[in-house]
DNA sequence: GTCTATAGCTTGATAGAC
DNA sequence: GTCTATCAAGCTATAGAC
C-alpha cells in the first residue's frame, strides 16, 4: 500500500475549503486541485465518482467533525445552559468566528446533484434534533423545543450570511452568546 | 430607436432568477440566455461589460424594487408595529414565501467581482438603516435599534437558508410574523 | 437589436507513462 | 498513487451579417 502523497485529512480539508467558499457549481476541479495539492487526474483516482463524490465525501467528513466537536458537548451531563454554551464555543471555532461560510448553506444552492442536496437536508435534521433534545431537557415541550432549535439554526445561519455579506462578524458573535438563553428559555 | 425584443423588465427578471438561484460564479451565460430569451451575443449588446455588468444591473434593479416595495411601508405614518407588519407581508411576496433565495446572499459568495460584493454590503447597510429607524421610533435607543435591525436581517436570511437547505418554509414564515414584535420590542 | 459563427480558454473527465 | 497529455464540451467574449 503505497503511501498517499496527500493524506485524507489534507485532502478533505482542501475539498472543504473550496466547497464551503464557492458552493458546488462554482467549485472547479482546478480550484480543488490547487487547494488540495493534487492534480485533477489524481483527484479522479481518489474519487472515481468525480465532483459529486468529492462533495459527498466532504459532507460525510463534516458530519463526523460536527458531531464530534459541536454536538458532543450537548450530550454531556452538565446542566443544559452550560452544554449549549460549550456548543456555541465549538461553533465559533468551527466557523472561525464567522469568517467561514457554512458548507450546508453553500451546498444547498441550486446546481448541485440531488444526492448532495438530500444529504444537506438530512444533516440539518440531525442538528435540529440534537438541539431540540437539550431544549426538552431544559423543560420545553416537544413543540417549543423544536421551535427553539429552528430559531437557533436560523440565527446561526443568518449570522454567517450577515458576516459574509455585510462584512461584520459582531452580530454572529452576539447570536452565539445568546444561544444558551434561546435554547433553554432563560430570560 | 428600434424596440427591444425583450424589454428591460423581462431581461432583469431573467437575470435576477439566475443570479438568485446560482450565485455569481455558477451563473453561466447559457443559463442567463435561456432565462432571458436572448442569445449570448445579444446580452453583450445590452451589457457590454459582460457578466459583471449584468450582476450590477440586477443589484440596482433589486435595490429599487426593494426600496419601493419592501422598505416603503416602513416610511408610512402608521404606528411602527403596523409598518413592520406590512414590510413582512412584502418580504413574504418578495421571497415567494421562502421559495426564493436572497440575491444578496448568493451574490455575496466568493468568486464574484469586488464591485458586486461591495454593492451587496452597501445594500445590506440600507436595509439595516431603514429597520433601525423604525425601531428608534418605537422607542429604542440607537444601539438597541441597530441590534434589533441586525437581528431582523439575520432571522430573515437564516429563515431563507433554512427553507432552502431543510426544505421547510414554516420557520421562515414564523420569523416574518415575529418581526413586528422583534423590531418594536413588544413582548 | 438580434442573430449566427467563431475565437480562445477552461471545464469535467479519461488514458497511459512512471 | 501521481503525473502529463488529451478529449469533447462548456465557458466568456467578439466579429460581422441582417
């Protein structure tokens, strides 16, 4: 088993940065080759399914990373407010304080293959469920918990769009610090 | 002055739909030609500056439309809560209940020319200012008014991203109906 | 003002040397 | 496993007929 010149971690990091910033349609193999350090033909050796498979791989990696880093704190045995605060800290790191766009946002744009859009929808559902579970533990009814989780996702996504479009990351940071109160229903 | 086969309104509507759904980088001239009913070469006659000028034109049109339809209700002499409710109704129509992405969101992605990204930032500023003015009239301090306006924009943008990515428009509708209370500070 | 035709480049993807 | 070379198709943009 000949060693890969570029290991999977580097490869997926390059793929992530390109899909995250350009979306599916505008992510060209030239951009990906540049970001990963591999030639286009080498990318097809690692991903025979082409660009679609590359996007799938980066979504799977993002799922794992998101679960291990961002959602993991939600499953601790601390009190709900503290758990959410830790998730917010992980979110801040994950999105580099608002400097990065969300992969789910950019890959949900028109032009991508149905499999990719379906994956994005599914991942959104997992995130929603994890946050609603904490809201429930904080005392909310199922309906209210879901509503709070939806609000949390919308505020995070909106904060990221605002940061990118208005080039002002402060509101995003404010959203993150407000998440514990939002999800637990604290005043 | 020979009559245009496609009038400016149709032309800009086609441009809008393409840039809105695909962003700048993935908006190809073929897609634009198909959406507008003009051949690629004819598009260059109307927009000698090419794709960049097309994006600028659609942003200018969007600014006008946004000001005339969405922001106009904010300048009426009704009480603040009612003004915001009318804006929310216009927003619902503008984004077709969450079926459309926001042009400002898609054009703020990487890959577009600096002039386009600068225009997007400026338009965000106008929107922010208009909503902050209503919040002030409802009794908020300048700082609080700005914060409320930022929250409103983030929730709307987040709601649109959620609708597209999770394919669920309900939370976006809920955001719109909550805007009057959010901006006026009502409980 | 719109069209057909075309230039020159880039795209996604493949073949084959090493 | 990665590379260079290549393909057909797509791209942005231009030239010139009508």
